[in-house]
C-alpha cells in the first residue's frame, strides 16, 4: 500500500505540537480527530479507531475507511487517547489534545498482520502541526495558556491578541473591538454554542468570570456558513465541565486603587489654557472578587457537573458628562458607583450526560446580573476636588441577566451526526432614579460666571430589558470524501423599553449655549436664526421627548438556513463549499412589521492546499458574503412613536433648578423657533423601508500561507480585502416621510408617501425619488485592506507569538455605529441623514490603524516560576475637523443637525476639511507583564500571580475633540476643540491567588 504523505511530519516534537494546538494561529472550524492510517504490512479489514476522553471516559469508535482515513467528529474539547485496533489487539496508541474550533490531525503507520501476533510494531505516529483540511482564520487559546499571560479578564482582551483586531473607541465602553476595519457593533459572540452578543445594539457580549472559561476561539475572517449575523469577527468560548476527578478551587483577585498610577490627565479648553474639560485625577477604582468552584462526576463515566459562584465587590468614582453632546460640554457630574454582596454575585453551572457513547445531553447556565448603586453629585470641573457639590440623587443601575441552554449531540451512525440547541437569555438595562422631579440641564456656554446646574441627575427612566430565545439544528452527513452539513437557526429577540424623561411637565432637557456675532443655528428648513448683534449672545434649547406610550415592546424574528460541503479532493487539497440565507423581520410597538429582509444566497467558499505534499505548509483562501441584521435599538428609535422637538429661546436668568427664567422663543413663537426631529407615528414597512433596499452586507476575500519552518517555528502570512457591498442606513432629508427612511445610500429611494403622518401608506403606488436629482446621497463605501505576518515559537518552557499587521480602512462611513461622535444607534447614525453630512466624508476611517505590532508570550524561569508579557505598538487613528457650517442653505441638502466637513473662520470664510485631513492621534505603546509562582501547601496546589498593566505608564491621548464649531453652530468656535477626549489607561496591578485540591 502507498505510504501516507504525512510520513515526514512524524518526527515532530509532540510536546511542542500539543502547545501550538492550543495557543497560536488557527485555521480550523470543527472539533474533530482525524487522520490517515498507512498499513505497511497486512490489510485494513477489521481495523477500528477509538478516541477516549481521559478525563471523562467519553469514547467513540469508528471503522477505518477503505482509503485508510478516519474522522471522529464533533467531540468535546479535551485530552484524548486515540487507539488503532484490530479485534482485541491494539495496533497503535497516541495521546492528543482536542482544542476549540481546531481539528486534531493524528496519523499512523502500522503493521497489521492477519495472524494472532501479540507484539505489534508501530512504525510511526504523529500529531500534525497544521490542519490541512480547513481554511478559516483566527486564534485559539486555552484557559491554561491565558493564565500565563497578563490579559485583562474579558473576552475583548483575548480577542485583541489576534492580528487584525484593535480596541474600540472608549465612547462605546472599555470592552469593544474592531475586527478587520469593521465597526465595533458588527461582531458576534458565542459561549457553549449560545449567542451572547448584545443584540440591543451589537456592542459587547455576555461575560463569564475567567475561572469559568475553558478555551477561546477568535475568528477574524473567512468563517464558514454556520456563522452569520456578523460583518466583523466572531468570538467563540467554552465553559469548564466536570470530569471523573473531583476538583475544588478557590481563587481571589484584588485590584486596589492604591496600586493605580497617579498619572491621570486633565484636558482644558482653548488649546490647553482655558477651563477644565476633563479631569481624570478624581477617578478611583477598587475591585475585589473571589470564585468558589467544584466539578466532578455524579455518575462516573456518565454524568458530570461543574458549578461556580463569583462574589464581587466593586467601587468606582469618576467625573462624567451624561449628555450625548459631550464633545461640547465639560464633565458636570461626580459619580460614586458601588456593587457588592448579592447584588454583584455571579453563578454558573454545566451538566453533561453521556447517555451512551452515541448520545450526549448538556446544560449550560449562568447569571451575571449586577445591581450597582450610583450616588450622583453636582460637580464643577474647574474647582478640582472642591468642585464636588451636594448629592443630586441616586440611581440603581441594573445590568446583565440570566442565560440557560440545553444542547444535544447524537451520533446516529458513523456517517450521520445530529446536534441541536435551545436556549434563552434575559438581559436588564434599566436605570431607576430616586430623583425624577428635576429636568436635565447642561451648560455649554463659553466661560459662564455661574454655570446652570440641575437639582437632580436628569436623564430618563423606565422598564428596559431584552429577551433572546434561540434554537438551532444541524445535520452532518459524510459520504465518500464529502462532509455535508445543513443547519437551521431561529432567534426571537424581544425588547421592552420605556423612556420617560425626568422633570416636570413630561420632562425637559435644557442646554445653554453661546452664539457668536454673525453665527447661525441650522433649522429644519434652512437657517433657524442668526445672532445679528455685535456681541456673543447666550441662548437655551429645550429638547422634549413626548408621546402617550413612551415606548413599548419590539421584536426581531431571525431565521437562517445553511448548507456546507467540506470536500477532501485529495490528501493535499480540501474545498469548503457553503451557502447561507438569513431572514430578518422587525416588529414595532403596535405589532406592525416595519422591516423584513431575506438575504441573497451568501457564498462561503474556501480551499486549503498543501503545495509540497509533506504536511508542513498550506496555501489557503476564502471568499464570503456576510449580512448584519437590524438591531433592536433601531426598531425602538423608529417605531416607539416618540415626538422629538427642540425649541430655542432667549432667557433673562436661570433659577435654582437650572431652568431658564424669562424664556422667549427666538423667532416669536414656539412653532417658528423649533426643530422637529420626529413626530409620534408608528410606521409600517412600506413607509419606513425603501422598496429596493437590501440588508447591510460585506464581501471578503482572504489568501494566506502557513508553514512549519522548524520544530519550534511556524509562520503565517495572510492578506485580507473587505468591502461593504450594501450599506443600509436612515435618510432623514427633505424627501423622506415625517420619520426617517431606511435606504441603500446611492440608490434611488422607492417608498410609499405618508403625507398625513399616520405611519401608513396613503396610496397603493410607491414613489421613486431619483438619487442624482433629489436624495443626492453617495453610495456607502467602506473598504479594508490588510497584510498580516505572524511568527510563532514553541518549546517546552518558552512560547511566544509576534505579529505585524499593515492595514488601510477607508471610505465614507464606519459601519453600524459612529466613533466620530460616539453614536451607538446601530444602523441609524447621522451618516447619510442629509447630503451635506456626506460632503467630505470620504477618507481614512476611525478604525484605520495603519501599523500594529503585537508580541506576547511566556517563559518558565523554573518549573514553578513563570513570567509572561503582552505588548502592542500601534499607529494613531485619523483625525478630522468638523463643524456646523455648509456652503449652501438649501434644506434639501442640510437639515437641522449633524457634523459637516465645513467650518466658518473668523473672517466669515467657509473652509473645507475632508475626513482624515487633520493628521492622526499619537502612536501608542502598551507593555503588560506578569509573574506567577506555583507551590504546594498541606496537599493543596497553590498559585500566586501578579499582573501589571501598562508597566511604562504610557499616557498618550487616544481620541480628541474634532468639533471645531459649537453645537452645529455656523460661526461659533467650540472652546474644547482639540482637547483630548480619552487617554491610555494608567498603570495598574492585579494580585491573583488560587488554591486547587
């Protein structure tokens, strides 16, 4: 019989290979043990391959295929003993580790005589370094390997280890990431097969304590047809499970504020010489947490459980500006946030029942509900600590919720496998205020002698929660060299949200501002008013949200169908041929469908080819199209029936509650002095979505080469090209209905007219608005090129990964959300609202980091003493100059709000500043270090470790205020222009202790 082409790799170091199968770059998408058995003597008849999980006793046995190949599919991750047998005789044995999302290739050369020879010679066996059967891209890393590195305890921090992934803007929170130039709201997250993405707006994921995680997989592109609802990246994690060995563990983590650097920054107005804009010197934070876990067999080899509780005690103080318009407003609140005891207690559990060798049933559940108490103080930034005033109110901030799922895996035959999952996630977003009697007040005037201060925290309140019910069914069938998988997914995403403004008379939000001589405020139909005096004038705007319901229930019904064929053409070539269709239906508060999309058939194609035939290298490539559903927040914004009006006034004074005295509409009447942003209507699909609109989608091409250089080194080079194929955003210009309209920018808008503003179509015939002559929007463009180079080094006591990514992200919009102004309204940002907002928008996008170097690893100084490091050097993000000016007052071009790329200079001239023309933020460097020591105390395995983050205490600004003009005011300078908005996190340290027995 012909010898296997894998013979050459049999000499690999098994230890190094085992490490690299867990940490390093991965191009795999399944948990299979597979390989080829070459028989040098005898025949293959009657030979079986068996894999036994050494921790749980779970086993699976299959017969060897006629061509000598075998595949043990969809096994739980863990350590396995693979045996090749003929009858009762063991011909070969190999111990392997099966990692999340990674096929483990185990090959044998054996002698299989037909007699009863008792001593069998194994010619060779090996675990292959590279999986030649797969073509997707990413990083796989285990819990044990993460423990050796200084990595913050979040999924995002793990994802940031992968090339092509950068941290998101701090306006979206500390735990968001951009994959391949996409916005931070375009990713998807799974834990134990459950999607735990924040479906409200796509920002962030459900989290577990790190002690509960087993392994992580980061998919940066090229993922298979089974993955959808994302145009960025995917994070896939598994939780720990019980085994046949009882294990008890206690861990503690302590991050005191005293160990945080005092290198906190202050930002000032007028180029650093004016009043204080941001003051981080008052920020303090202390975190303490413990975990108590137990895992073991309920019935040995059959039924297992793992359970964990995680009490936490978190205290944080910070200065804050609650308004969305924080680019124009100094911090005005001092907040103390506390969460402890039962209000900050995580619990989780897994139960696994191996009914028999062919059927497995699993439960996964957790609660990460946290109730934080916020005490809010009035605050004057210019007075430092003395500026902390009286308590204005308290808030109970409820976040997180509960997750439960049941999953089943059935090996019906050697060739047919069925997997199914059902689950439910409940998530809270409610903030309950103790003081709801006071209006929201912000003071953006230039150096006011007595800043206006509200008598309460302001804001809004009301019920606010999500429920996501999920179902999935996969059928996998192997026939010949084809492994065909077909699947169905369904999600019911329900949102309940009521937004009730604080304050008297239904709630008011007052913002005071200054208009310079000759400067003007834009209205719905052109200029609303101009300061015609020769002195700066102070005004106040009152934004009122009102309707009878103030919210309600909103639903997204999501379905998906996919089929995929993994075709092993030869030992050296594997093709992945997949197709996927998604269906998105969104329903508003009245039960009326407001949008529905069935995507085109999305191809997911890939190949993996070993050009040398020796199993040491592969050339791989993928082509795919990905679709993003409309977020539930978009449905709330569009179909909650909110009336949103802003009225501008002059005033004679300010009372003790921050409300204006002697308020007079600037144009005589309220009607002539206000901007109507939306009216209380509940649109149907025909009046809300353009008749020819397609859902948001991206197309991606990847070509890569991976090779084993030596026993210790592997290298990966990969090129990526991504672009938005169809952008979907809201248009709010002169030709839309009273509510905004969802369109594909650059295409003609075709929709039904709603002249009476009842949300329903007035006629049975849609009207076509030519894009070139009426709507006048550019096509939405977002492109990303990248070239990644990764080098891995692995030996028994030393492992590191180094990567360099050159990339270019450019176009005229970022994606689902908008870093330019921190807008979290996925799919309905100010982009494309009016043509004027897109004039000059083409350029380098916010997630463009042209050069990113990453270097992380660990080294065993002794058997028990390990040091680790994690470092990133990145070029800065593009900067722009934006304002409220425009060269035309045509209301068809420029509506009542939004940042333009034009500003009015002191001499009255209007200058043009296209996106990215203001340079970049500084390069940033971050070095994190860790040290851990393992020891035994009275029979208990102990470990102590110290993580120090940002060892060099780097403090470069990561974003600036790019708003040259104040509050969309043409001709008034924003005093905070060019002030830093955020900086690198100062140095801090975490002490970790653990005991296991």
